[in-house]
C-alpha cells in the first residue's frame, strides 16, 4: 500500500512546506508547521462569484445591497448596520460566555420575516429546543439541524435557501475530501473556504462560531480570520452579568465598535446606555477615581478609571493594570516624575477600569495620570469632572479624535466639567459644561487646588 503523502502548513500564515522544519520560512514563527494529508484535486475548488467579468467599479450597481436587521440595535451597531447578504461573520469568545445563546435569540427574531437555518455540530436538536423554550423564544419558524458533515450541510442549505445560516461551530465541521480529523488546520481551512464560497454565490449571510484557545485567540489557522468579512469577539467575565461584543475586523463597518449586553434569565438583553452602567453611583467622588470619556468605534463611552498608590515593602514595587496597557502605566509614571515632580519609586501602583471594560486607546492617558495623582495627594477631583487626552513623553497633552462627541456624552449624563487637551477645545463649546483646557500636565495640577 502506498503511504499517503503529507504537506506541512503553518498555523500562523498558512504557508505550505514540502517537509517539516522547526521555523516557518515565510513568517519566521517557530514550531507552527503541522502535517496534513494531501488531498486529491477535485471539483471542490471554484470561484466565489458566479461571473468573472471585468467591471468598472463606478458602474457596479450597489443599490440592491440591503442589510438584514438582527432585531438587536447593539448587534446591528457592531455589524455596521445589520447583516449584509452574502457576507461571512466569525464570532469568537470564551466557553459559556453566550455565543450560542445570542445567535439563537436573534435568529428566532429574523426567522419571523426571512428563512433561516441553525446548524449545530455540538448540540442535538432536542438540546436546542430546550434552550429555546427556556429563553421563551418564538421558535415556530426557526429551522435547525444537528450536523457536522460539510457536504450534508451544503446540500441542505441549497435545498432550504436560507437568508441567514448559523454554523456552531466551525471547528466541529469536517469534509470527506480530507482525511484529517475535525478541528485540524486543513479541515478548518477547507470548511471555511467552502462556506465563504457558498455565501458569495447564494447571497446567504453566514455566521460562524469559532472556538478560542487558552490564550484567547481563535483556534485554527490564521487564514480563518482573513477569509471572513467580519471578526467579532465576546469580551467580559463569565461571572459578570455584562457582556461586550467588539469588532476586530469589519469590511462593512467600523473596527473596534462595541455592543453591550446584559445576561438575564431570558438571555442577552441590549444595554442602551452603557456609559451610565460603567460610571460609579457611589455618590461623592473618592481619591483615585476619575471618569474617562473614551471612544469605542463610533460610540463615546464613559468609564471609571481607578488608581491606588500605597507604600511598598518590596525592593521592586508592583505595577498592576487591569483593563489598561501596562506599558503605558510605566510611561506615565516616568512623565509624572519628570514633569510633575512626583516620584513613586517606593510605592505600589494599581490601576483598574471598573466594570471589566478594556480600554486600549491613548486617550486614556490623562485620566489614568489624574487618578494616580489623586491617590498620591489623597484629594478627590470631584464627581462632576470627566477627563480625556493623550500624554506625550515631553509632558504635553496631545489631542484625540472625536473630542466633541465625548464632551456631549458627558454633558448628557450630567457632568459639569471636562478636562481636555487645548487642541480638543471646540470653537463653540456646548452649553452647561465647563471646559478646562491644558497644554501640559503641569497645567492640570490646578484641579487639586
């Protein structure tokens, strides 16, 4: 019997190699080459579009491109306004965070107006029906099937012609064209490519659920994120009642857009005003607590940044960040020492964003610095103050994008003062809020007087 030949594929860049090597010659990653049996050429390869004609983009008619509403304003916001026909969306997140619950909820809403199909490779139809009844969903028009064979799934989809197809999950599918096990690099790559081709050719919106590794990245080859149109991640602690969906890739909307949900007995519910949820309601402002006006995609969001500075008994004081970047904390401590005359070499510094929110933008620099100075001086800045701005290494305050939208969001929630960079000062300040503009961090110390 002839021994089957293997090819080696990199799990990071999907580069092929005829033999195994410790390092990928394409991307330089170590120990990422995995052996996969070579598949015989077949008719499974084809174009993603029904025609291959050369067209002038200006003359292409896009007037018929319509979006399908999921029934959730928060989910539609993350998707860029709703599901686009023929698109492929990949949804990832930790186990038990609510991926299947969210999709089953909104698929039942869509099924009232359009044909849909929910395909589960992890649960039986009886389990899906039990969940639908527990969530009190209207499932009289929701079609579901339990299948993990790709060929059977595609045949059923061609027969049913759904407007939305949910596959839960992509790692459980397998194709008979390959000898590899489900969840392997070659199976995930093959199944994803054929589902994307089906979506483009049929106009069906396909939603794929993806497993994540213990590091938090999507399992499988990185090409999985390249071939889909949108990549969404569920964020938040599974022990918390609040969840967030963030768009890391979106060909039809803004990147880093977030949707906020609350987990209840009836499933995930939209949170229409997340700023009010993340800002503390403990009354008087306390030292080390500052409200930050951040920007997530197109949405301004108010969150509470907390800092605690305490004497350290260690030769190497601790620096701990939760929800913020650790490197920026070290940078801000150096800037505070150089330009504000405050040395924290003998103190432990802890920083946290309340509510489990993760803030990655540089516009949080000034709020974190003010929270640290407030804790050091043991002076509260006041509960009516909102802060945003980027801090440079020379101590200057640099502008951030969408400053006016942040100010208006703070004004809507009743804040009376805003500390911001001079370059973000609007020509016509909104009424009812005092704007405290500063050029350097030395200028911001007056709020503690």
